[in-house]
C-alpha cells in the first residue's frame, strides 16, 4: 500500500488549520502586499502586511472544507475570465458522463490557467466534479505555494529527488496515486509532458504514458487493456494571446545561446501571476472522446494523442500572423481579427529584443508547423 501523505491534496478536516497558517504566513503576506499595494509595501511594509493579513482573513473566513475553497476560487475564476478573456469556448463536454472519473491529459501552456479553466468549464457548463491536478514540486518552492495548491485539489509530482531508486519510487507513487484517485471516483488532470510547451510544439511524452501504466503493470497486459480500465480524455487548450510569451522567449533564447537557463527565485510565481491577470484574447478548450483501442507501444499512443490534441486546438489570427513571419505558408484564420488583440500582439513584437523575436513568434506560429507535421491540414 502506497503512502501518499507527502503528495496528496488536503482533506476537509485539514482546511481550517491550513487557512490559519496561510493567514499568518509572512512570505504570503509580503507577496500579497507587494501585489495589491506596491508603493505602500515599499514605504510602510509593516502596515501593508497588516492590511494584507486582515484582507486575507476576512475573505477566507468560513472556509471549512475543500468544496468551500473550490467555490471561493470559482468566484475568483469567473472574475478572471470576465476581466482577462474576450471569449472562452469549449467543445466535447458531451463526451463526459456525470459521476464518471476521467484522466484528462492536456497540452500545457500556462502554469495555472490550463487546469483551472478545464475545472471551471466542466463544472459550470457540464455539471461535473472538478479534477485533482498534478503539479510539479518545482512550483512549490515556498510553503504557502504548496498550501495553496494542495487546498485546491492539487497533488505533487516529485521531481527534485536525487538517485535513481528515489526517482523510481516517486514515479511509482505518482502512478499509484492517479489510480487511487480514479478508483475513488475523482478525475485527474495531468499535462502531456513535463513543463509548458514554451516553443509552441505540443507533444506527448511517451515516458509519461509509461508512468501511467506502472500502477497496473501486474494486472493488465498491454495499453489497450489499460484504456479499457481508465477513461483517458485528451484535452486541447488554445490561447489567442499568451501573457507569458516574452518570458518564454527569453528563457528559450538563453537556454540555446547562453549554455542554459537558471530560473531566479520567485520566477515561477511571477509567471503564475502573469498568466492569471494578463489579457488572453479568445481561449478555447476541446475535449476528445475517451481513447480506446490497442496500441503497439507508448510511442504509438503518444502519436495518436498528439493528433487529437493538436487537431483540437484553434488557429487564431495571432498564430497565422506569427507563422507567416516565420515563413510558413498557411491559410487565414476562420476567426475575425480583434482590434485589441492585434494591438497587443504587435506591441509584444515591437517590445521584444530582436534576438529573442524568433522564439516569441515560434510560441504562436509553431502551432501551424505542428499541424502540418502531423498532416492535420
């Protein structure tokens, strides 16, 4: 029997204690104060933190269960969608049956919004329970970040371990926890590969699929048998504008031309905030039908998933404009251009250092290259 204590989300009985811990966490108060009142936090940090603590305590008063936390965050998500997204669309909800747990395997563009939007849409437009979400331990560098994630039905993917034996045990633990969740009736969201697709190429890592099979290795023979046991749903998410495109371009350039890229403390948190509050234009999620059938190996299944996921993505005018600047021959988008999006996109290109511009364009334009490589057009 696997011990999931170090990776599981918090239970209802733990919520009040965790909320109280967050209300008094000095790092969270400092971050909240700097975000809400940057000038006051510089000149009177003690006062700004006191105000932040009172505000957090007031807003979290009465949160006693995980469902309470989810409802609270759902209201915030509604405001985020209203303030930062021109329109959000979803298709494929008809593939889901109420009460059935699913393993959602998705392309990954934004640290927070990918899974948050899926949960919001399947709950509010489909009437389904929200999914537990896999999050890498690299994003939980501070105790308050770990608390916030685990309050919101996230479980931890352990990556920062040393030694082959420890890493293998962590992979087994992840696979077993995903199986445990599905058998409890809880859906799970997981990205198709480790890390975001900063270069615009959405590809499923066969190693991830191998990890999923480990918990069933003694009972099932072959991938087809696994797909009969679980409901694996491919998910495609497309953003017309990526609030983190400049950050991604800078990271890719440094990694390729400067011998690697080392993130600074707090950089992942800044990317989370940018992804949440930044303007995104139009956003679309597409849910495929649960995958069935036999596949020769994880590589064959990965290719099948790639075709579904990339095929479900929407081609917005920003993707076409970027692809053409990269020399890709492609048709016009079926979506009419939006003036606000066009202005924002051109401003991003103008502000981007010339040596990083190909990477920023690739973040958008490689969707078209991806479709052509997979022979989807």
